[in-house]
């Protein structure tokens, strides 16, 4: 059962938004300045297909220590 082009576009948009959300959640776990966080966030938004992968691979900032 082939999908219509509208369904394929919707699925692509959902995947792109999901990757952007996951990359933004990853950035929350890193210790970054406000400008660095905004810069990496702009990379995620301006390059929706490649940006999230670049953020995850570059691992900006230092990981926050989670003290429980």
C-alpha cells in the first residue's frame, strides 16, 4: 500500500521535528553559556536535516554533573 505524497511529507516533518527536539534536549544536559546554547539551537533550526546530527556528534560544552 503506497503512501500519498501528503502522508510522506507529514512523516518527514514529524521526523525532522523529533530530531530537533532530541537535539535540544541533549543541549539541556550540557553546560553552555546562553550565547552558545542559542548558537547551537540556531544550527538545529536552520539546518533541520544535518543540524541535530552535528550537535550530537560535536558534544558542545561539558556534561553537567547530576548530583542526586
